[in-house]
């Protein structure tokens, strides 16, 4: 299982604590230092069944400073993948990838249903 996080993020810290409390083994990946590439993002997006917009960290400073709220709807899917792959801070986190399971953000009930 791959756990993508930004260590300073409080939600990521809560998610990591939850994983540890449930003795779930994972590989930790710093999303800023090891940014997901386009191929990974495409694969995870497909497996997740979620709209691509859910992969964007809409509350992040970078998202807001780039004015993506207004720009995103005008971008093609490929342009959105390129944008996400350009900076890990644009990607919603934490992100769990476990086989065909991809979870974006930390919702305890969703994680319990899918990981326990």
C-alpha cells in the first residue's frame, strides 16, 4: 500500500495515525519531494472512479494563487493531469493506493470500509 502525504499537513498526520493504530503496513511517500507523474495520476484516477477534480487540493494556497477554480473547467483532462504532475502541492492528500483501491483525502468511515 502506498500512502502519499505532505508531512506538515494535519489531515495527513491524522490519517497516518489511523493507519498505525490499525497496524496497516504502508510505504510512505512525500508528495512534494516525489510528485506523482502523469501515468500514475491517470491510473489512480481511473481506479478511483472519482471525477478528476477530486484529485485537486482545492483548499491549497497554490490552487488559489493560480486561480484554478475558474481555469480548471476550461482545461482538457490531459492538461489537468499535466498540472497535477507539475507540483505535488496541487494534489489532494492524503492519497492511498492499494491495488485497485484509491482513496483521496481522509474520511475515516471510507477508510474503515475499504482498508479493514
